[in-house]
């Protein structure tokens, strides 16, 4: 009787599936070992990263710098706070009082220096004003003393002897009238400066003015307000009538500008001594 159990050993062999010749591109390639030609080594990668940093590397570097600065600031602040951490309450009060006193002393010193500055400025301005006034007075005295040339408006009086000789009294009266009318400077014939000490003396062929012989016509230049000086010459029985009584012809011209270049030589004093300032 035949055996109903099938003979498994007689089963035909399974078909063999051929391998797929297409490579699997999804798998990552093996990293270079460094021995392959053209493969970058570690030093080259480091140089490339330092010389050509990527955007992400720059951002990371900036963040690290900010974090480092914040850490240093925090450490410094903690160090400052730690300096007073061990102080008692009374010690802290003493420190505060000391700082307050130092501030007050500094403020007082600032106030003192500002006051000294203001005093110096005021003193300098007062000194400058005094110097300006002194120079002005010195200039006025020099003009009155006749030691400097001057210029300005005034009159020119020309006296020509026609029927007689001019007397020294008539010339002196004319000088006094002009000085009373505000003449600030006068000169005769462009040679002799007329000052308070000027002397007149009759001479042969003329008149001596401060020991200088002047011959007619006599020309007197006087600086001052022209109209006022002219009026001092023409009033009734004034200098013009007196000079014409001596036989002279008198002409008065008002001029917008006169130059008085002659100067007087001051006399040397023998007994005068300046008074020291009080």
C-alpha cells in the first residue's frame, strides 16, 4: 500500500532572484579617509574656517562676545557690591557721611574758585578802565602842554602889518580870548607852539615868541570849534578891532582841518617831586 505522506525531498528547488545592479543612492557615502587624493585635511579645514567664516560662525562669534562682556560686567558689579558686603550698618552710615562731607567741601571749593574768578575779572576790568582813563588824561595833558602834534578843525588868523607895528599886548589879548573860547591848541607861523608859559617880546623887524623871532605876516592856527573861535575874534572892541587899531589887516578863515606840528619843549623841573598814590 502506498505511503500517503508526500516526499518533501522531492520538492523542486526555489527560483533564484538575481541581484539588482542599480546602486542604492539613498545611503550616505563613506567619509574620506584622508589618504584619497584631493581630500581636505584637518589643518586645511581650520584655515578655511578662519579665513572664510560662514554666516553662522559670525553670528555665533558675536553672541559669544556679548555673553562674555555681560559676564565681565556682572563680575565687576558683584565685586563692587562685595566691597561693602561685610560692612555693618554704622560703617555704611559713616561711609555715607564721609562722602557727603567730601561733596560739600568740593562744592565750597568750587564756590570759592568761582568767586575768585569773578573778583579777578572785576579787578581786571577796573584796572583796564583806570588805565584807559589815565591814558586819556595823559593825552589831554600832552595837548595842553604842547608836547605832541595835533590835528582838528579850527580857524586861521592872518595878521599883516600895513600902517603900523602890531603890539605884543594885542597878541596876548587875542591868545587869551581864543583860549577862553575853547581853543585846545595854537601855533604861530607854523614854528612856535603856544602854551601857558609862552612869552612875547618886541623885537627888531618882528616879535619874539618864546625867544624865536617871528616876522609879519603873523599867522595863528587855533584848533577848536570854528564858529565859536571866529566869534571870539569879531565881537565889539575885540581882538580884530584892537589889531586894526595897531595898523594891521586881519583875516579869519574857518577850516575843517588844521595840522599843528610844532611842539613845545617842556622845562626840566628841579624842585618838584611826584606824590606817591595814597
